[in-house]
């Protein structure tokens, strides 16, 4: 669902601010929107939709707690500690550049009815962000192969569980896309032994080994 950008519309200030504090945090850590969607256990475009100011999708309170674990950070880093006003009234203008970038200009209404710039977002399709000194893709594939062969996936595992384990085992940064691709090797198989994807009680994707038996 999308709002029209021609007229101002209200948004809950604390939830709207959280979206872009989370966005800043993920960019600082070098995660793309698709990588954060993967770690959250949601569809690949979930975070992109949340970050789209014209979309009504927002992070839930359960997502907030999950994000703290993903980023290994404190609540004030992704959520404003003080609420100065319950709602913002915002306007959004969208421009598509020649190189395919979508540029959102977000303005917020003040008490005197004037508008001030809230944020400018520049969104590029298939965006990539660099993470320094990460473990290589082939190392991650060998790692997932080992986990698959040694029974790790006989218990349903979330992407975040797998990610945290890999960072601990490698003792270095791990690019979430490499984990996603390594898991896709097993979820893409047409028959067992393979990984199947299910939803847990929190509606997050889990990975479980399906054997011949």
C-alpha cells in the first residue's frame, strides 16, 4: 500500500524515525536492504518496503528486539529515546534519475505550518555495500557444506542463528549475502538431501534438513 505524495500525510514519529535510524545502522555495518531482510527472516524486499517513505510497512516491536540482536547494539542506537511529538505530517516527492536511482525528498511540517527537510533518500536497484575484511564466499560455502553434513540443520535454524554462529566460528566479519547464497545451494535442490524453508512461530524463515528418509 502506498500513499500519494501530493498531499501531506501523518506518520507515527517514533516508528518513522526508527526506520531511518535502522537504515543508517545497516549502512554503517555494510548490509544491503536484502541482506537485512535475510537476517530478519523475511522476504527479500521487506526492508526496502519498510524504508520506502510512501509505503505503510514499518518494523514491529518484535522486529526491534530482533534488530538489536542483528546489530548487537543498544536500543537508543535504533530508536529515539525521546518523543517530542506523536505524529509527523510529511510530504514526499519522488524523482527517478537517468541511472535508475530513485530519490525521495521527505519534508516534515512544523507547528507554524512550514515544511523543513527531514531526509533525502537515494535508492538504487540491486545496491551493494562493501564490508572490509570479510570471509570469502568460497569459505562460507565450505562452512555451510560442513554444517549440512554434520547434522547442524537437523534442528530448524534461523538466518540470524547461522549468521551469529559463522561470525563466532570465523572470528571475522561475514557478509550475509554469502550465507544466503550458500544456503540457496541446498534450498534449490529438487530432492533430498536438501534444505527446506519453513516459518517458525514468529513467521521468520527457518532452514531444516530434509533427508532421504
